[in-house]
C-alpha cells in the first residue's frame, strides 16, 4: 500500500497550503470521498496548481488505484494538446472555480472538494499498477509520458527515508511545482507515506521558511541562491532555518559559492540528490555523511549504478542504472525491459569517498534552468514556425540565478524581427519557463561536414 496512513489516520496535521490545513483524519475523509468518484477509471489528469486541491487529487487517485497524469498549469496550447491526446484521461481534476485553458474543452471536469468527508479503506491494488504518468521534456521532440508504478514510487520514497532518516516527526517545507517528481512525488507523497507533515510555502523566502518550523527543506538551486541573498541580510531568519535537520537541493547542481553562503548563514550544509523522471531519485547525500559540494551522494538501496566508459576519459563515464525505482517505459510505446541498464545520458565520476559527481551531459540539448529541465528541440521547433526564422539552435548558457538560461541563436529569413517577438511566440506555444531569455541573430549556424549543427561552437557567455 502506497499511503497506509490514510487507512488509520493519526490525529495530527498533514498538509498545509497557505492558511488552509488538513489533519490526517480530514485528509482521509476528503481522499475517500474523491476516491469513490474515481474508482474504476482508466486514467485521470490533474490541473496541477500548487494547492491543497492538487495534493488531495493525487492522494485520492493513489488511494483508488487510478493512474494520474499531473499537468503543468502553464502548458502551451500545443503541449497541452499533445499530452491530453497521448494520455487520453477520462477527466481532469481541478480546484472549484478554476478557469481551465481552452485546450481542456471537451474533457470531463471534476472539481476537488477538500471539505468532503467520506473515509474509505484502500482497495487491494497490485504494486505493479501505474501510479503516475509524468511527462518529460524531451530533447528532440514532444514530451513523453514516463509510466511510474506504485512499486517504484514506494521503493524510492523508502530509500530516501533511509538516507535522510525521514520520519513521521518531520515537517517538510518547500515551494516547488506539483507536476514533476521533485515537488509531487518527493514533496507530497513523500511526507504522506511517512505520516509526517507538509507545509507548501508558495514562495521559498527567508521569512516564511523561518516561521514554518521545518525540519526538512526541499529546493532547487535558483531558490537557494535567492534564499542565500536574503539570509545574509536577515540573521534572525538564518538562525531559525539553521534549526532544521536537513536542507536538500535537487534538479540541477548547486554552486560551490551558494553551498558556502548557506553554510555560513545557517550552519547547515546543503545535501544534494540526483535523479530523472524516468528513474526517480538514484543517489542522495546521506544524513550521516559529510556533504561534499559538487557531489550527489551514493546510490539508494537496491539501485545499481555504473559508469559506461568514455573513450579517452578514464575517470569519466555515462551514468547507467537499473533497479526497483525505474519507470516501466513510455506511455503508448513498447515496455522497458527491467533487466536492461538505462542510460541517463549524464557524464559523471566517482570521488575518492565513493560519492557520485556529475560533470555534464552526453547531449547538449537538455537545459537545466530554474529547477526545470528544458528540451532544446521543442524550442527550436517552435521558433522555426515563425515566418521570420530560417534556422534556430537553442542552448543553455551559465546564469548566476537560474543555473542556465535559454538562449536562441537564430538565422533570420529576411529582415530580423524584434527579439521580443520571437520570445513571445515561443511563450505562446510552450510553457513560459521554456521561452528564450535572449535571442541572438547570426548569419549562419556552425555545422559539421554532415550538416549537423555544432552547438559546442556557439558562444556560451
């Protein structure tokens, strides 16, 4: 059972979003009422705003054994059309009063009532049943739906609980979106599986985090960078946050500078972890280990990880994994063989202490910006639909705040348009965080003898 606490809910707080809070008995009632309406469905979607309604919707689908597809509420019209067409949900769950994008037209809607109370025991759902279908940012085309079983989610959360000594006594605080692994699987299902508490802050700022009393904090490097700025000006908040057990960072690498700034203000060393949508979390810095900035810890229990050799790079390898937390395959595509090694495409090395250190990607087309993984190919395709664009190449360039920012190199078809016109064009078709932050016009893109664009030759400053 993925969320056993809902069958025998303890009399203590469970979820808090803003000024709304549900205790475990209240959560069990709301989940039970909604699970009754979802029972027997083949697949449902949720308009995944950072809200109590999304958390209840996902918990109810899990309780009912119904696969759920969390959808970014800022998806562009093409992305939304593709995901809905590919996943074919029977209905979409959302908060009452929400005005859904036009792309949902024709899909049945079910409003989530967080005040309903109809507790019901979980059905005997096999562990192999799909829990979630989470869409990835593909590097060369449309997003694909990674199929994650209940077994994989449970194994991953239990492995993290061991690594971080995560218990029912912990209060987790974060301000992450609820449509991907970090914010939803770890950040909502994680505390509920432990029987602990979640306080979703909306924004990870020093004042709200200090007041939360959190023992665990999840964030992405962009959030920690901004938090470090605030804590250097607010020693009282820094002292309060320093009473937490663990600060955890993920989704991209935290810089050594920000590691040092957080440690200097709070006295706590940030621990990092590493994973993908397809694999969930593979490695994590354990609570008993001294954190090493620049590393992402050791493999979780049951996870096999190896480095496939790279010619002329004896200390580096491509990360390959297998184990109980990996996905079953992509929706509407052949299933993945669980005995086969899955290549992440990430280049890494082992440190002398046995920690994994990521050093880059084998592909240049996945950009990590502000905690999001953004496929360059999607943005290039969107740019090429503008009549003034003849060629386009998108890369990530280092950015102090975002980690990487999206930059588009464009060969114009005739008179170059205003850069903002192209930025707005992409933002209309895709999610806003995928828009280029900068457009650079060039006469030609660098190519090899086969005509392939050589992105490594594009300036990254």
